C-alpha cells in the first residue's frame, strides 16, 4: 500500500492494545468491575432491545440523573444537565477535548496512555513530566517546568492509571489558578471517594471526566461523561458526533444510576480486597498504594512478561507494562476481581512466586 495516502504522522502512532481475554480465564487486565452491573441494568437492556431501531433519545434524562448522582456525592446542588456532556466512554471525551482545545497539552508520566496517543493521532504536542520515583506528584516541579508554561490544557488523572495514586486537591487547585484548561480524569472516583467536582463552582477552566465502565460495571456499553462550566460544555457539543451514546447504553446508565447501592456494595468489597491483596502481594513485590480497583507492582526480579506468563499458565490474565522510561523496575497492573477470583489469585501468587 502506498503510504502517501496516510497522514504522515500516523505511522508513528501505536494502536491501543486492550487487555487480553480468554474463555475460562480470570481476567484482571482492564480494571473492569468483575461483579458486573446491577440486575436492573440487565433487565432493562433485555426489555428495551426492541427499541434499537430508534436513534438514541434519552441524553437529557441521563444528564439529569448524572447531575443528581454528582450532586449527592458532593452534598451540594452545583451540577446541572447543562454542565454535562455524554461520551461513548470517557475515551471519546478525551478525543473530543483534543479536537476542541488548542495544544500543547501536558500531563505527567506514567499516566493514562490515551491522552498522549490521541494527541499524536491529531499531530499535536503532548508533554509528559515524570512523577517522582515513588509515583507521587511533585506539583512544584510540574508547574515550574518550562513546558507547563507553554501548555494550554493539563491532563491530571486522579486516581491515576496505572500507578493508583491521587493528586491532592490542593495541588489541583494550584494548577487551576493558571490560565489553562485543567482536565481531571476521575475514572476511578468511586474507589477513592475523592473528587475535584466541587471546584466547578469556582473554576470555569475545570473539566472532570468520569466513566460508568469501572464502578458501575458497564464497560462494554461505553458510557462516559464530562462535567464542566456550561460554556465549555456548549463548545464541546459543537464537536461531539451526533448520537454518540447508543440507546442501550443510555437505558443502562439510567438503570445503573437507579441502583447506586448495588454499585457501592461492590466498591466496598473491591476496596477491602484491594487492601488485602496489596499486603499479600507486597510480601513478594514492591506494591504501590492504590485508591483504585487495581494494584500496580514492580515485579522484578521477574520481567513483567515472565510475571504475566506464569499467571497465564494458571489461567489468570493481568496487564504487563514492562519497563517504564526513566524508572527502574518491571511493572505489572492487576485488577481487583471478585472475592472468589481474588482468593484464587492469592493462592496462585503464594504458590508460584
Ligand atoms: C484513567 C482512565 N480514563 C479513561 C478511561 C476510559 O474509560 P472508558 O471506558 O470510559 O472509555 C480509562 C480506562 O481504562 C482510564 O483508566
């Protein structure tokens, strides 16, 4: 194929590689919620499957429900449907932000790969400032970097994928005081209970991204949302593709938000197991404190591939990261599964490492 037909910079872009999946294997590779969604979600999808000849039409209802959910989490009525945009997963919203806002963009490293990857797809500049060696975020180092001065949009993933740590709210606020768009990706919010959402009132440059792929257990339906000042949301709607969230995802979101208790019970179980697994894994490897539904570990002296292969032989799939530029060690990420899966994982880890 003659490469002249392709945009020149695309040849340098790597495709997103999803976590592996195999029948009868325990999948702990994509930070899904292996307890799955509320039964109400399953029932509604079955019941509404006959509606799929229609274009999706429940955006407004979903936004209303999301605003109620957000307001109840911050204990204030700050978020209205006009502060919300829906995405085909928060992945799509990341793309929407990059389509809408001027580069350069900046974030820290390691963090969620999509910010950088999408910027490259659009041939835009994305700067990465390394975290500290212990994965903490040095706000002073970040804002004093020359590249920070040049950037128009800041991506802060908190809690962070893959390290699991958080950015202190006081640091987020410091960054918000600069004249830049600040995106706080809270994909794992429910597992940390920490949010920057209440800052929306004071900072019209703040955008919070959330997803229903993790705690709510509907990753396969693709349902994410962004919350920001209504002027930003109006702009983003100019760029958003029509009907981006499908009708079953909308129905599922409504049903899931009607059963927040179910989600919270599962989050509680996952958080409890995360702490137990962290301690057990921590006896063998260097494991980092996590406020998410996964653990990030330096698995040396094994390579990440060896670690993956050993678990794969026992029918468990984790996510090998390998080496990270500028950091010592070999890294792997392990999602916290169901109680039963976690028990098996622990037994296997005790046995083979
Ligand atoms: C930090 C972070 N943001 C966004 C996403 C994308 O989530 P979604 O399924 O909503 O596209 C992920 C998924 O792993 C994530 O880890």
